[in-house]
């Protein structure tokens, strides 16, 4: 799944590099070629708008499809799949199988969707979710459609849009141009549609287009992080314990242990307090009743309340529950920390 994120971010980086080049065109002297340079700016503008929208749409489609293909690994039984995802898949598959999709679905797509729906109706461990059904959408990606599509995979955009609206639309270059993410996406869709019909609306300045590209780059990363966090909170993980206290100076956690055993070198997953992102970290030290140890057994701990102290690398400040995850699941939900820890 991380390949999907890297691909989308790379496309936005390409957009930014083109815009940086276009800024040089604005300082060209007025000459006989000025008309040609103006047309060149229009071409760059058109390509930028189409690429920004295309990168967002491809990211959303690819992420939902890829997530669908992993659900039988993330959730060992169909009944353990989040209800929102089960409902969305069932409704989407039935709707598409009972209507003309305008020729966008091949016979193979339809046949695969039927098999996936049948496997879900059986409700066993061999279920499959159809990425085609889950990702299908008829409309342009305005905020309502974007919210609906990520709602299908059990992700809410509320926290994301609040943070983004404050960060991008009350500060910085986009302040006063767009009110919020909703208005930015609406404008992007309208401009993309006008260009596709051969029209050229008023050209946005390169610095504004750069601001839009940065917002979309921020958005795709936030959506991906939220999907990882939502999945972590939904899967059947092995709870290690719950953070009761954190000490800033030694960067140490106090954990109320719930697992039977804990060892130095073990990789833990949890939600980072400051960023609310899913993070991975390896245990570097353990203390049982202030005594350093390489491992602890819950039933024979010195601390009778089951409180263990630990430090981790990287020094993530966890909050709430800390868990271990089966390797095949962790490899789907990994972050850069986890890859480095393998």
C-alpha cells in the first residue's frame, strides 16, 4: 500500500517542479515571443490542473482497491471486518450488478465481483472483497464523494479536514483564496472540467497552484495515516498493555502489562500522542520494580500490580494501548520505522 502513497506524493512533487519552472517564465521580457510564452503558460497551467486532479483520483482508487485485496489478511473472519466496510461492499456490489455501469466494467470485473459477493455471503474465512466494487464512483472527487469513498474503508475525514482547514486556509498562501478543503476541491474539479472541454478559465498564479499541490500532498499522506490507524484499532492484535504514564526526560513509558511476557527487542505498535499516527518502535530496555531486565513474565513480576517501565527506539511517545501485530499484517501497516526495525 505504501507504493500507492509514494506514487501519489511523487506526482505532486513533479507538479511542484513544473510550477517552479513556470515561475521563471513570469519574469521574461516582453518581446515578439510574448504571445508564445503566454500560450506556454496556459499549457503548463492546464497540465498542472489535470495532473493534480488525476494524482488525487488515482491515489483514492488505488488505495481503496489495494485495501480491499488485503482485507482477508487484516481480518481473519468476515464477521471481524468493520461493519461500515461490509455494508459498503455489499451495497456497492449489488448496485453495480443490477445496473448498467456505462461499459466501464468488463465481464471479468463482473464475474469477479459475483464471486467476491458470494464469498462474503458465506461469512467464512475464505471471503474476498471486490476492489472494483469498493472503489467505484460516478462523480468527481469533491469533498462529499471523497468522504463517502474513505467511509467505505471505515475512515472518517472529520479530523483530517479540521486540521487541514486550520493549517492551510487560515495561514499561508491560500488564506483568503479558498475557505476550506471543500471549496478547494470544488474549484479544482470545475477547472479540470473546463479544461477538458477546451476552455481556459482565469489562470491561477504559480505560487497559488503550488499551495494547492501542497495541500493535496498533505491530504493523501493524512488519509493514508488515518487508514492505518483505523485498521490498527479494528484488527485483532495482541495487546501488550496500556500506557499509564510517560516520563519526558528518560523518554520512558510505564505500562500496565496485559500480555504474558515482554522482552527487549520486541517490536510494538501504538498511536503516537503528538501526531495521532500509528507508529512502530522496538523495546530497548525493561524495568520491573526499578530493576533492569531483558524480559518479564506477568505471573512472576516483582511489581505485583503488573507495571513495567520501558524505553523504545525510535523514541516514540505512545498513548493508550500498545500491541504486537502478526508479521503479515505489520508488513501492510508498516511505517518507515517498522521497515528499519525488520
